[in-house]
DNA sequence: GTGGTCTAGACCACT
DNA sequence: GTGGTCTAGACCACG
C-alpha cells in the first residue's frame, strides 16, 4: 500500500503523509478505521519509528487522523479535507497553466493531455 | 527582476536559477547578454556572493550561461532549453491532472481554470 | 585512500570527486556501500566540511552516489559510469596520440610505453 | 592561425602559448621569425593586450621567444623545446594508458585508436 | 547522528 | 574589474 522512494526529493515522512491522504481519497481507508501502529508500519516500511511518528503527527495536525492514547490512531474523515485538497490543487493548476502558456504550449495541447489522462484514469 | 522568498522551501540559489531561466524565456535576457556580476547581484539581492556564485555555476552546468574568466557571465541561449522546459512542464501537467481527477474535479472545471489563466496572460 | 594535492590546479572538491570515482572503478567502493560522512571525511582530509559536501553533491548530480537525508551518502554503482569514463578516456587518447605524432614520436615508441605500463599494471 | 575557445577550461593566454608552440613544431614559425606585436595580435584575436602580453611573457620564460626592447618579439628555436615537449607528452601518455587499463580497455583497442589517428595525420 | 544552505571574509587566477 | 575556491562557523531538516 505504501511505496517509498528514497530518490524522491520529498522526505520519507512526507511520502507517508501524502500516500495516507491519497488512500483516504481513494476509499482504502474509511472514517474511524484504525491505522497500523507506529511500530508496525515502521517495521513494514523498514524505516525509523520516529519517521512514522512524524508522519502521524503531521496527519493529526491536519485533522485527518486522531490519536487516542493507549488505543491507537484512527482515521477521522472530514469532508473538509476534500475541500482543502481541491483548493490546493487548483492553485497548483493555475501555476502550471501559467508556465505552459509562457512556453507557448497552446490551450488545445493542454486539453489533449487532459483527455489522455482522463482516459487512463477511467480505465483503471 | 528577482524576488527572493525566504519562506520558500527552495533554497535561494535555486530561486535565482529558476528566475533567471524564466527571465530568458520571457525575453528579458537575450542571447549573449551579460548577466549582472556576482558581486553586483549579491549586493542587489542582499545575499552572499557565494550564493549568487553557486546559482551562476548551476546555470553554467545546465548550459544556459557561459562564464568567461575575468570577463563575466553571459547568456547562452539555446533553443534546446525550451524543449527541456516543455518536457518538464508536460510531465508536471500530467501529475496535476491525475490529482484533479482523483479529487473529482471535472474536466470542465479544469478547462474553466485554464481559460481564466489564458485571459490573464493575454491581457499582459 | 584519498590524497590531496594542494599544488594541483584541480580544486580540492574535484580531486575528491575524481578519487571517489577511481575508488569505485578499482572496486574499493561497492554498490550500496556507505561513504564516510561529510564531517568524518572532512576531518580525515583536514578540509572544510563544505568542501567535502560539495564533492558529494557533484557525485550525486552525476548519479554516482545517492544521499538520503538523515542517513548518509551511498554508492550507487551504475555500469553507465564505465561507459562514460571509457568515452572520455578514448577522446583523451586521441588528443595525446595527435600530439605524439606531431612531435615525431613513432608508433613503435608509443607501443613500447604502452607495453611498459601494461606490465606495471599486471604486476599489481 | 590562432583559434580561441572561450568554452575551453584553459585560459586564453594559455591557448595562445600552446598554439604558438604548436605552430613552431609544425614549422609555421621558424627560428628568428618575428612574432606579431602584442597590440596587433590582440586586435586580431579580439582580446585584451594584457592577455597577449601574458602569453608572450610565458613563452619568454620558457625560452621559446625573445623580446628585444624596441624591436619586437622573435622566435628562438631551440631543439631542446622538442625534447621537453616529448618528455611531457610521454608522461601524459603513461597516465592515460594507466587509466585505460584500469577501465579494461585492451592493448589492442588502444592500438586501433593509435592507427586511426596515424592515418588521419598522414592524410593531412 | 546525517547532509544542505547560507554568511562573512579571505585568497587566487584571469582579463 | 571578473568568477572560483576555501574556511570557520552557524542554522535547519531529516531519521
């Protein structure tokens, strides 16, 4: 479920955060599901427990999971997450479009890429 | 012309590199133009000379700039740059689109954003 | 293992880069080996940490080494390195031969030198 | 006669020195020939007079030219030059051969390159 | 512990 | 004047 890439510029804990969020959006994790324990996930991913710990605490700061002392870490699905993520991605979209136009990539070319990706996603 | 953002996770020298590339693409710098001297730009941007020096040397490794010992640093415009940049931005575009679709942002919504940006850019 | 020559026109960081590559080719370093830490090597070689750091970052850009934040720097042996090195040395070989012939050094004399070196290397 | 390469790592004055020596070895310059004046060569090569001046003074240090105040700079051909150059190139040859063997380039491959270059040179 | 970045200041080579 | 390298020392992010 998690795949870490050490050559990626994103730090490991960030990759865990991102992949957890993505797992929620994809429906792999549902509201109130229990996450694996820090030690367990660390063992599975062959990383330091402090790395997983940091990932969980970032997720908790974002309100995406909740840690209950002595019980574990649980998904706290809040529709707001989707709203936040949408806002972030729309900003990113604007940036990328600006760069595309700067590089003389036409609107039509961009739409072609969009349609290609759409097809790929639909297939899955 | 250059605007540094210290809260940005990208290091200063990288921001100088990126903004220089962008300046070339926008036509502010042209082939064979002399760049400001290391000391001069450092003074302007209120950073250390070695930071600017590092940025220039990165640009040189990319073949975007040529430094002639004792003379200065000069723009070396090569149409290949545009090719490289296009390839990079198209990859980024695919990633962003994938994320959008994952978040149930519709193709139409994406195109609306695109059209908004297009208008903004055209106005300038 | 490393020997720095301050009278050499090559900068220190470059000597570290070259000797590291050479160490890999000679088999002293193997794939996935951990390099000495920046601070450690700096202490051993009596140079500044930033000098070693620069050498490592050059090696990383060349894809010869991978640095994992917080863990260290590791050899990333890629057979391509040998290809690159071979191409470079063959170019150098052509240049030197041209100079030799220009100086009226005969083919036979050159081959004698080659045989002398071959023997030396074989002995080791 | 002179061709300067600004992208070459060798400084300009060094390129002038090397090409002058090469011109002597090729017989373009002969003993007691007068070299172009510093100003003249600087003008021709579009470089600073101090650059040419430095080149001439290096040549003088090596005993390859002689400057006579008020008269000009003259070639001072001494057969020793060839001896020195030969010694230098033979050292270089040894280094390059060592590297070749380290990279598993066989003696036969090296000889093939040598023969290729020999043919090229003979044709000229 | 690891590497990455930045500063201030110095020195050198080249033009 | 130009850029390149190095040092000493500081701070930060990551594991």
